[in-house]
């Protein structure tokens, strides 16, 4: 695709915060992925709507990338626009037992704000490295908690239609799923209902969960967290270990020694290596256990032409 559209878009929309050819390895926790044609940061809800509607009209593909902790971007990068959320998506408001958070708020900051307000329920989320938007999209969860359980409603932008509100029921939460995955709607902010608690107890619980995380997870290497969803009645990590795959490597991609449910980047891994390793794990686990693993991580972008 000829790429003069980029200059035209920047000029017509008078964009201020943008980058051409940004390697996606710089904005994803896996530290892999080729360049994105154009990365645009939307500072406000209106700017976001303008960018999305421009892309729709001009038939330019777009992808929202938040903290990039659940994404595996292929080595050829991303054609079209990567949209990021700027300062207008960072607000946190607390009243009574409610908390409202902008889509760009980091989950660690959200959990901290709840602790300060003496509100319990979000302790499980304090160590998940994503944002509110990514967490709602994925219905992120850990240690028995899930983000969708705490949400009462949300504001979204529906491409082609405008700003809307949805209730929890309408957001269609299920294990690592939400309606956002099907509809292309963008979360602007979400409202949480928590329960009153003691700040010290909330902090102690967060510290304990984060200690367990550090002990069990290979946080010293780039990754995207658990690479596979939990199959019904089983644990992906245990199946992978039972198939003898712990520590197996393809290039710089490795099934983590510390936790077989993680694939880590030992330094210079490519998306191709990581994807080959994912396929090998899927095949061998299937042969050994009859269970077909499904990736939790979202694979996006183009393959690199050789
Ligand atoms: C070390 C490590 C540990 C992890 N532990 C956990 C864990 O315990 N539990 C868990 O569930 N996950 C875990 N994860 C995965 C990841 O952090 C979560 O899935 C997180 O919710 C992703 O948020 P993000 O902001 O990084 O989203 P991104 O990776 O940027 O995006 C993920 C998807 O969400 C979409 N998206 C992002 N923001 C919006 C928005 N505002 N509106 C619409 N769509 C949006 C994107 O388009 C993309 O498709 C872990 C990851 C790492 C690296």
C-alpha cells in the first residue's frame, strides 16, 4: 500500500502526537514486532472519535494498543494506524463505594486508588501490568477475581455510531472474553462497585498476591503473561510441563523454566520464533493429553517478507 495517506492524514487532522514507523517492540511487553505505519495518540474522547471516523472513511485499518501487555505483533509490523489513548483517559474518581477510571489508567494505579479510598475488590488486579481498557477487553483476572465482576457500567465509542453507555450485562463478560472483542467498540471509562475495607488489610493482600506473582512468574524476562487460556478443568502450565516442554527453546523464544504457561523473550526473539514455539507446544500437548490449547495473547500484524 502506498503510504502517502499518512502525511495526508496528519495534515488533514492536524495531528500533534504521532510517529511514523514506530517499532511495535518498543510499545509491547514481549518486545517483539515490526514497525507500525503510523501511531497516533488521541488526547481526548473527541480526538479519538475524529481519528477513528477518518480511518473508517478512508478505509485505513486501525488497531487500539494500550499498554501492549497482551499482544504479540508479527515481525512485519502493522499496516494502518495504531491508536493510543493519551491524557484525557487517565482520570480516576471515587465516591461512596464507586470508582470511575479512564481506559488508559494502569491497573496498578487503579488498585492503589481503591486502597487509599479504603475500597476492597481490586487487590487481584494490582500486579496485572495492563490498563483498564485492555482489562475490560480481555476480562482480565487473577487469584479468583475478574475485572468484569466489579463493573457496573462503562462508556464506549462505537465506530460509525458515536458515544454510548453499556451496562455490565451488555458488556458480555465470560472467561477472558467481553463483547468488545466482537464489536470493535472502544472503552472510554468504566465504573466499578467495590466493598468497604481497611486500607492496611487491602495493602497486605495486594503485597501477598504480588509476592506470589514474583515467586511464580518469570517477570525478569519480556513476555505477554500466560500465553494460553486455561482449558476447562486443567491448567495450561501443567499440561505443558507434563508434555516435557518446560525450558524448550526456538531461537530466543523459550517456554519459561519458572512457569511453563509463559513464553519468554530471552533477548532477541522474533514473533516468528514465538509463534513456532506456540505451535510446537499446542501440537505436543494435544498429542499427549488430547487437549487443544487456545492462545490468550492476541496475535496481530503482518508477517515479514523474506
Ligand atoms: C507479566 C505479565 C503478567 C500478566 N498477568 C495477567 C493476569 O494475571 N491476568 C490477566 O488476565 N492477564 C495478565 N496479563 C495479560 C495482560 O496484562 C492483560 O490481558 C491486560 O488486561 C492487557 O491490558 P493492556 O492495556 O496491556 O492491553 P493491550 O495488550 O494493549 O491490548 C489488548 C487488547 O485489548 C484491546 N484494548 C485495549 N484497550 C482498549 C480499549 N480502551 N477499548 C477497546 N479495546 C481495547 C486492544 O485493542 C487489544 O486487542 C499479564 C501480562 C504480563 C506481561
